[in-house]
C-alpha cells in the first residue's frame, strides 16, 4: 500500500475511520453527486426526471454486476435489509411445523423477523457456528425435513466470521430448501456471486462496505423463488404497466420491481450509484485484496502487543476485514471512549473493540490508529 491518502477520501486525514461495518463515510464523488442532484432539483425541479430514471437503471446494472445476478430484472431497490428480509419472511406460505435455520450470532434484523413467525407455528432454530467441525456443518446439523429455509449472514457483524456460502447453497439446492443471505457485511468489499452460491434471496444496505448513504439497499431474488413470495405492499410502481395510470385491470410486475411499491428515493439512488462507480472502477478483486491486507496488518500489530488480545485471528481462507480485540487489563468501554475521543472511529462489538478498514486506507493511517491504541494505559 502506498503511504499517500486516497483522492476520494482526503477528508479522513484528521481521523482514523475504521468503522465500515457500521456506517461508511462517503467518497468525494458521492458528495459531489448529492450536491449536483440537490442543485438541479432546486433550480429545475423534475424537468430532467427521465435522466434520473436512467441513473436508477444504471444503479441496478451496477448492483447486478456486484452480485453477478443473471438479469437486471432480478434487482429491486429497497429501503434497507430489514425490509427485504420482511418481504421474504412474510411472503412465504408457511405451514405450522415448518422451520427456519440460522445462527445465534445474527444481527437482530436477521433474527427478529423469523422469531415473529412463531404465531404461525414456524420454529426458528439457531446454530452456534463456533461449535462442531465447521460453522457450515453446525448450521446444517440443525436442518431436518421440516426446514423450509436457511438464512445466514455472509459475514457475522460481531466476529467477522465468513461463511462458505457455496457449500450452504449447494446443500439447499440438493434438498429443495430456500437459501436467504444477509450480505450487508460482504457486498462492496468481497466479490459476490449469487449464481455460484445458489442464493434465492440476497439483501444488503448500501451504507456500509458499498460506501453509500443510509436509506437505500438492494434485494436480489431468483425468479423461481420470487414467484413463491406473496406481496405484502402494493402501489402504482409494482405493477407490470406502471406508466399507464389508467390501468384496469392490472397485473403484478414480472420482475423484482414488484417489491418497489412506490416512487424511489432519487437522491440516494444518485449517491449510491456514484459510490459503486468507485468500487467497480477499482475492481472487486483489488478492493478485497487491499481491505484484507489492511485488516491483516492491524491483526499482526495487535497480536504483538502484550496488553491486547485478538478475538478473531482468522487464519482460514475465508477472511474478512473485521478485526475484534480487547484490552487484557483495561476497561474496554473506557478504551472505546478513549479511541473515539482521539479520532479512531470504531465500534463496541463481539465482546471487544471492532475495527473495520476498507480498501483505501494507507499504512500511515493504520499506524496512526495503532499508535493511539497502544498509547492507552487503561
């Protein structure tokens, strides 16, 4: 890595922003896109709305590329991951006695919605991914003939554990089980392939590793699985002929647009498209390589500090850029406050301090953060 700062993130020179697993800072081009959109709206209103629709289409094409989805029609723009998970949970025609398999480590978004199905007789089973021979096997050991769906985060938010999605997806395909992936901690930092992992549903917000604003996410559905979901929201935009305001009768859109019941958020659409242009220009292989290199450097320096304990060593091939550690003798709540006050932006997660660098960090920026961590006396 070069010591010079990345041209898209010069504003981060004064702080060490290591919190992409929470909410990311915006690249320069994204801020510019927001400003241009706002200025245009102030000066001309919706005069150029057709061009806004082209940006919306471009964003879906970018997301299609990021996911390696077969078609743009498989992509829907949603408010967030929770909304997309709710589309799945409340779209399936459950029968009493059905089960859903997941893990005890999931973010609440991928837990609460499934637990809420208990009143329909649906059992929610949670595997301990750190028990048994492998995380994948621990998950599969919870499956039986009643299992209709497996839902799992591609990367666990608190530990950084990555799951072998291809293994789980192949199992689901062989056993006619639906496969749902919360990809919020992967999309934008790891290459992703919905076809290789046989995912039926994939969802993610744009405000973490995709470097976009809050309030906009992606929902991928495989066509065969899409047709199994009954709709829970209706509006003018989710019908096949949405430009015909006199339509009667109407039919549900054949594409994933059926999950977009009303007008899109054009401001965030412009912003996320700008952010994804940076990732796609850089190339996801390079993005992943550099992010993992940053995380590896942090882990190595933390391992060699006797006052610190690394909680996720991640020596296997499925590494993530999430680093979790704690102070052996100090109060970790106090350490977290100390880091925030000194410009190291991080999070309290997984029983310690969570650092989550992205591809653009320089060695000097990481060293600055490490110097502050090492200076903490407890």
